[in-house]
C-alpha cells in the first residue's frame, strides 16, 4: 500500500468512502442512526481550500483503503488535519496509523498539528 495525492478520477469515490467511514464510526460509537454525519459540502470545503492537500492510501491493485485531507500553513507551519479515514471493512489493520506516519513524513517542517 502507498499514500498518493488524490487522483481526480477518484474524488467521487474518495468522498463516498469518507462519508461511509464517518457514518459507520458515528453509528458504531453512539448506537444511533443519523441521516448523514458528514455532508459532502464539508469535504468539498477542505478539498477546495488553497492550502488543502488530499491523499489516498491505495492497495497494490489501486483500490482506495483510506485517505486524508490536511491544511498546510506555509507561513506558520501550524498545520491542521481536516480528515483522516479508513474504508469500512478494512479497519484495525494499521492503515490509519500508516496514513498518519506518511503525512508526518510529507510535512517534516510542521511545528505543530492543530
């Protein structure tokens, strides 16, 4: 598996998988059903941010295992993790940790993550 910049052809699936992961996490934790806990507009806002950077973790066959969106402030280097998700059905395999390790390697100049 490897972390790559979000490919344009994967944006729709990336958003769908992220929404499913957040929905699953919310409902598993709260035992409540909600119509939608992560609106697409919230994801789009982060994807369209000029300082936003989106990444997808892909398997050897190119399928998306998870991903992340970070907001990088080039002036202060106080960067922000907007979203990190692991695809429903492949959790508890270290994918989320691997995504985070790769993000930290991509931004070694970060003073702090907020």
